[in-house]
C-alpha cells in the first residue's frame, strides 16, 4: 500500500483541517480563472488587434509577451510581499488592480497603448497567482487534500483556458476586440466580494522588512535578461541588446548575493539547495518554453490559415483543456500509485510526442491530427504541471509558501516569455521569407510580409487570382513556421522529460525540503 510520507520532524498541526477550506478554494479558483481567461482571449483576439491597430510583427510579439516579462520580474517580490502583509490582502488588492488594467486594455487605441496596458496588467497579475497557491499551501495542511486542491487549482486554469475562447469567440463575433478584456470585470467583482468573507488571512508571523533594493534588482534583472534574449532571437546582436543583457545579469547576481547577506531575505536562495525543488522549477521553465509556440500561434493558424471563426477555433482547442482538467484532478492519485518522476517525465514526454505529430502540419491538414495532438498536450500538461506545483509548495515551510509559489510562477511566466521570443522568431523568420507572387504591388507585399493578419487583409484588397496566390503563399509560410516551432518544442520537451526522469529520482510529493 502506498502512503503519503509524513516527516516526523513536522508538527502535528500540519494536519489540522480548516473548516471552510473547500469554500475558500472556490474563491481561489475565481482568481485563477481571471488570469487564465485573460491569457487565452488575447491569442484569440490577435487577428482582430492586427486588423484594427495594425501593429508591426515586433509590436505584436510585445503585445503577446510584455505581460509575461513584467510578471516574471515582479512575481518573487509580490510573493514575498504577500508573505509579509498577508496573502488575502494582496490577492484582493491585486484583483481590483487587474480589473482596472483590463479596462485600460479594452480601450487601448494604438499598439503602444496596448503594450503599456498589458504591462500594467502584468503588475496586477503578479499579485494573483502566487497568492492563490500560497493560500492553498496554508489552508490545506493534509498532503492528500492539498494534492487534490492543487489538482483543482490547476484544472481551473485549464478550464479558464477553455472558457476564454468560448466566451471570447462569442464576443468577437458580436462586438469589438476590446470586449474580450471586459469579461474580467464580473469575475473580479465576484472574487473581491466573496473572497473578503470566505478567505482566511495567512502570512509569515515573523517576516522581517520588505527589502526594496531587492525588489528593484529582481525587476531590473529579469526584464534586462529577458529583453536581451528576446531581441537577440528576433533581430540579432547589437550594442544596446548587449548592454541590456549585461545589466540584467549583473542585477540578478547582485540580487542573489544580497539575499545571502540579509537576515530576512526577499527570497531564501537556500531553497535551491533542495534538488527536488530546483529540478522541478527547471522542468517547468523548459517545458513551458517548448510548449508556448503552439499555444500562442495555434489560434492564428486555425483562424487565419484554416478559416475558422473565433468561436470555432475555441471549440477546436477544447480537447486539450478537457484532457488537462481530467488528468489534473487525477495527478495526485497517479503519483501515489507510481512516483513523482514517472508522472512528471511521462506527462512531459506526452507533450513532446504531440509536438512531434505537428511537425508535419500543412495548410490543409485535417482536424484528426490536431485533435490527437491536442489531447496528448492536455493529458501531459495536466499530469506534469499539477504534480510540479504540488512538489514546489510542499517542499517549503508554509511561512515561505508565497515566495516558493512565486518561484514556480516565475519559471512558468519566464518560460512562456522566452518561448514566445525564441519560437516566435522562428515563425516570423520563416513567414517573412516567403516569395511574393508576381503582380503584387510593393506596398501590398510589404504589408503582407509584416504579419499573417496583414497578409489576409492585403490579399482581400487585391482580390482575384493575384490575391488568392498571395494569401496561399502567406498561409503556407506561416504553417511552415508553426511546424518549425513544433520541431524545436518537441526536442525541448523530450529532453526535459528525460532530465526529469533522472533528476527527480527519489523525490516524493508532500515532503518538506531540508533546510
């Protein structure tokens, strides 16, 4: 019989059960839905944003990933702030700010304003996810219940990813693209009203001061490094990029050295001495990096290449969500029956196989191939990411839950940002290299090469056989770029699955880290 290990060094109150824990979990699910819906509807709305605001290819990538860049730079700081002032307080304040920033996104009138709005949304978003996971760590002291709660938490994120396209698709077919951000408002309002009554407050009883220099170093370091990597991947090396990268690395090194010298650091870097913690964080980062290209560009493929409506595209992606929801709920039981490394490495390998299937993607590929790949992606993600989240929050004392949760979310967001940067540069590089058919005016050709959305609009303006030829060439090029990202993503996921098998040997769910 397989049992959950209970370290004898831990106090018995770890297993005291909060009477309103499941109702509180329902409130936290709302916060997860808030973030998941926002991330999904942006991808769905991208073609409409391209048509209305006419961003350049680089601006379009910034619209997609500036949220992740900002949130990655602030997650550790916000997670630590929640440990100090209270996770409930930070969560509710962040929800209000998230709603206000959503309004700014909805009515942005230019690419520059939308990029700024997405950045502000990242500031607010940095308060939400670490707070939810840290609250779960403190509300659910029993490891078995916590595994189930984190499974529900992860499954709600997947459900939000499905709800976004369905609701967003309906809105996009009846209203303007900004309406997809307004769906955040009722969720935010419900979260604040109900959360104020049901959520218990929790924080570190002896947190120490919140070190502002560390906050600045973390922000500058993460944004500098990510900015440099993104631009090298997109435009090649330059002095400006080199300076940004050097400043970012220096800031992160200084950040780590400062944490070691502080009596109460913003982030206890000793957490990374625990092999399981470090390995799981690394697995999350590389897995999300390899998967992001598919997530970000698939909606554009379905709409602009295969001609589906936004609602149809959302329905087409639903199998991935169904797989993730189901396996997220079952991940804890799967770990108890097998092992954490088997579930994590098996899940990541499943995603890698799905991406391998998509390396043969063509403009007229039937839905059967996509369906198979999406199911594999959902099943693999539900198993792997739910298990890694549980391992991360279970490996630290509950007083440090906010900081540890923030590290997990930082890995996820940084992986997403780097994935969009690297894999997005592959798509753009392949796409922009397509040969313009004869008879297309230079100005039309330039607009078509800027983005696939620009090509659809340009082809419609030309019309006839020339317009059809231009659209076909652009669609083939975009599809080839997407297949290229699937190839790179498959290599990354399969390599990460292999590494997880070795690095997570002997690691168990529900055990505290050795400090």
